[in-house]
C-alpha cells in the first residue's frame, strides 16, 4: 500500500509513460502506465534525480543507476531483485542462474514469479532475465518493451 504522502513523477519514454513513486526519499515503484489527463507530477529531490537518471538511460547516456531504492516484497523477492541489480548493462542472465546465485537452484519458477512482481521497472533490470534456451520470456510491461530495452542496451554497448 502506498502511503498518502507519496510523491509521483512521470516521464515520457520511447516505450510509453513511466510513473515514478517516491516515498520518504526512496523510490518504491517505477511502472509503465497509460497516459491520462489527471497525470500531474509532484516534485522532490528523489523524484528529480530518478527521472533525470531514467532520461539519461533512455538517451543512451547512463548504464548504471545510483538511487535509493526501497521495493516492497517478501524476503525471497527482495533477494531476487538484489541479484537482478548485479546483471551488467547489456548482458543477460537466466532464471536458473538467478536461482543458483541466491542458493535456491530448484526455485526457478519462484524466481520467475519474483521477477514478474518487480515493482521498479528498468532500474531493477528484470528485462535482462531470459529463458534458459535464450528465449525472451515474460515481462510485465510486455515482451515488446523487453525486446526494446535489450536492443537499446546492446546497441549502447556496441556504440
């Protein structure tokens, strides 16, 4: 549940509108939303920094984020999200490798579930996780966005 005092900012990206939510000076959510006439950005140093870093990322000028993140989830989900943060820009991992790296090699499906519940899109790079056979599988924002994000990062690595 988002606290009543939470602040929101919005960023138009090549993939659509992103909503960024700051609560007590930490980013708790970044998600793709449908534009609406009621969208109004709040201001805070945390939001301004996050929106600026996301804008740099989408502009090909940022590979790493430096933000105070406080995603909400279970201890298991947080362990998966922490592991996702270790996947380098422009590279991918698999659900199986993530499961192994957190010491739960048989929890591949649970890792997939945690990946799907990632509340901080793009910044916690769940888009960098692919199927064991190399296929693009699952992405809350749609596979077309996952494909775009991976292509964007691979192009930046080549350029």
